[in-house]
C-alpha cells in the first residue's frame, strides 16, 4: 500500500464521473489494497450523501453505493489504517507554514499529504494542483489523475453524468462474491 488516494480520487471508484475509467485503470494496474483513514472514509461517505442532496443519486442508489464501500472494507480492497492525528496536524501545520502562501493549499489537502508521509507512502494520487504541489515539495511522487486521463485519450469536459461506476475494481468483487 504505497499510494495515498485523495478522497476526490476515491469517489469515481463508486460513481461514474469524468475520471472514473482512468482511476479504475490506475487502481487495477496497481493490484494492491487502498489504504483509508477515518477522515477519508468520512469524506467519501459524505460526498455520496451530498450527491443525494444535489439530486444526483436517490436514496436507493446511495444505500447501494455505501454498501459497496462497506463491502470493499470487509473484503480488504479498502483497508482502514490508523493515523496519529496529533502528528498529522502538526506536520500539516509545518507544511502549510512553508507552502500555503506560495501554493494556496487548503488545510484538508495538507492533512492528506501529512498522513501520506506518516504512512510512508511514496505516491499521492489527486486531481488537485495545490495538493499535488505540496506532495511534490514533500518528496512524494505526485500522480495527477487529470494527466493520466489526458494520456488515456479522455476528454476534459468535467464530471458529466453521474451514474454508478461499472469499474473493474468493483466488478471484480461481483465476480468473486
């Protein structure tokens, strides 16, 4: 589990968005569980609930999607890892002191970078320029999902239609289940 995934790259594993095929291909190619902390889990589940609030999914779909997340945790595709929150917040502050005035990096993005470092990840996967800049400045390999998407020939038209993702990542679970 060498890669840290920003929550924005986890959402397209469960709902079809602009970068779903790209992030699904990336995850499938790595063939390793995705580490997840409680903060990411909260962000992921809450992002799905926001989709219901915005009318992008109904209650039945939300229930299915959240069940898929729970199933991936149960089967070890997502693995909850502990974070030392005091150290993570201190490190995020230190990173922010050096970089925020230059990059504009948000607090939550700094926390993600700090946890990636704490876990010993060498890769941070995101579509957020500021977060990627902070990751690079900390010596992490920054994988920009937008660049991966362009290289795969994807369009740059934004999120588009929201529907359940037919990902190979999730399809594997259905075949095995």
